């Protein structure tokens, strides 16, 4: 299961030692120590790093990470989507966003980024892979994104 970032709001106290927090669309009791003291009040908002339904930590880059995630996700879903589920599961490829963003910040070439996408398709997904031309187009679109710097 992969990490992703979602908007979070503190609802109030939860079970002993926990806070009730809305993580995206779901409410959960999360261990109080995972939320900084300054954010433990009702209606406090932050960006949470979650895995499945569990809060792992508060994202210090906050809204910038949401912008990065949304931008990369939009390109992957609209132009890549090798398993064809982006219309039904918008966050299907979110686990790849962190590495892709790192590659973009490093100044990777379109060919290197396309090779990384092929590796995901074949090694992680067990697919034959989409066409090289399509992968290169996805890489170019990713490289053209104007994303915040963390």
C-alpha cells in the first residue's frame, strides 16, 4: 500500500490518547502523538500523509505537496493509465508521484522518465507496457508541469 497526501481537519477528541480527524473524506481516530500540539484543536487543518486509512505524519510541505500530487496525478491519469482505471480510481498511481517528482526536480531527461514509467509498467504492474511513443509523450507532459519547489 502506498503513501498519499490528503487534506485533514481535526474534528475533536477521539478515544483515549486519540484525536478524531477527517482524512480526506473519512473520519478516523488517530494517535495524538502523530499530530503536532499546535494542530490538535478542533477545526485545525493540515495536509496528512496517509497509508490506507492510517495517518502516518503531518506533511510539512502542506499545500505545495497537494499541488504537486494533483499536477502529476492529472498527467498520469489522462495520458498514461496503463491499467485503464483512472476514471474509477483517481489515486491509483499516487504511489509513483514521489519518485517522479524527485526525477523532475533532478532535471531528468524525457528518455529517463519514460524508462522509469516502463519499469513501473513491467516490473511493478506485470504488464507488457504502453507504446514507447506514448511514454515519451507522458514524460514530456510531466516535464512541462510548473510545480512548486519543496
